[in-house]
């Protein structure tokens, strides 16, 4: 398992995590088996927005002594009347439900408290800003009941409002090629807005945890895919993990078999994670833009072209740390030999030879 570091807090989290909304379908023994398999493989990031309340207690019991080694997201806005999930909006109800669920779980803290599914700007104002719910969450952070505060949203404008508070460490956001190209359900924001959000989050040191990496399964089926082509789970995961600011992907699982299927990602052949096939269905605004897919690899000169492009895009957006990372690369745009190999192999029609000249000149001027 590969790990990434949270910019705020420094925790090392597995780049593949789990969403547990459907894990109850496996039954009690199945839930335990799935979690044990995940923990044994090094998965340490779990989103606890569960459909059934009893999963919280099963999770705490199964994790046991490894609690300090895992990272959990719990949601402010989930309630469990009669043990089943409900989305609530009243401040007092949110507080009561969160405290009840945490106590029921048998745990004493959550690594991140997420404002749950805030998709409209008016919700930000009414739920978070106007009634003191953000202050409540920050108070829990001071007490150690929460280690971080975050939000789950499908809307770039809402994510930006949260970032502007300077109090948010983590954003759970829907990332996949269909949504990024404004196709399919929950595709909040334009292509440009979504790309800008990823870059801004990276610049500000706000991590992204990814929900809906498969677009609710639509991307796995060409008949249902908004892109009209099917992608594999591994291609979708690779795409999401290549976006700026992303630290982990949280595909939903409903049993141990789903967990085992995900574990093959880390050892997969690069050809099995190459998502450049999406170029066949990507809209016009995607053409001529590097999406860091590295389909052009291997570069004859040895340059990691995707990484050079990513660092440049981030640095040009104001990310000083990305600029420093670029300067530390063993090979960068200055080493381009203009052989044209990448130009011939880019499925998105990027003129990488000219792009390398542009990147080299930009960094030389700073």
C-alpha cells in the first residue's frame, strides 16, 4: 500500500481508503472480514458515513488496538433514527446526532469531522456560518474530540467558501473524469472550476479525499457511462489520484470481495491504470490540455512529463511548494530534446514539445 501525507497534521494515509455506506450489506461477520482484510493490507483511511448505525460499533470493535493507526471521517449532519441513515439540517439535531453516534460507536474521537453533503451556498450560510456550527466543530477540535474539520460537497463554489474560512483541513469531493468534464449526476461546476479547485486546494494545503471515483458505477459500464466508454476501477482510481491535492480515494464497498478487488491496484501494470482512453469521449475543452496521464511515457530523455506539467500548473497558480518540488526534479523541462515522441503519443493533442519550452522559460524567469 502506498501512502500520502496530509498537508495539515502530517498523518500518513493510504491512497486507497474505503467508503462504508454499503458495508452493512455484508452482515456482521462480513463487515468484520472486510475490515480485517483492509487493515491487513495497510488500508488506514475510512469514511464513516454509514447506512446502518450498528456499523459504527462493528468498526470500532474490529479496529481495536489499531485505532491509533487509522484515520476516520465522521459526518456532522448524519442521524440514525431507528438505526437507519437520515440527512439532517437543524443545528441542535446535528450536534445531538453526532455526539450520540460517536458515543454509540464506543470511540472517543474522530480524526475528521465532516460537514455532511453541503452542496448549496445557502447551506453554507445557514448551516455553518450563521448558527455557530463551525464554532462547535472547532471547539471539538480544541478538546481533541476531532483532530481535523472538513466538509463533503459536490460543488466547487461551496468548497471554496469553506476554504476561505481557513479552518478546513480536508474536503471530501466527487472526482472522476465524467464529473470533471461536466457529465453525469453530481457534476457540480464546470471543467475550469473543478480544475481550479484542485489547484487552489493544493496551494492552500487543503487535502482532498475522493468520493464517487467510479461515478456511482456508471463509468464502469459503457452503456451507462456519460463518456460512452467504459473505464476499469483501476483507471478511475489512477485518474483521481493524479489530480492535485488528492490524498486518498474512497470507493464504496459492500463486502470483503470488493476490498480484495481494490487491492490489486497497487501492483497493477501501468497499462491497466492508463485512463487515456477517455480522450475519445472528452469534450473540446479537454483537448490540448495535459491531464497528467503519462500516456506519452516513456520519455526518451527520461523526463516525467506528467509530473513536470502538474508542478508547472500548480506553480503558475501560485503554489510555491510545487515550484520548489519542480526545481528538485532530477530531470525537468530544460532536459527536453524536442524529439516529438510525446507529441505523437498524447491522446489529448497536447503539443508537449512547445509546452516544455514554455515551462522551462517560465521557471527560468523566476
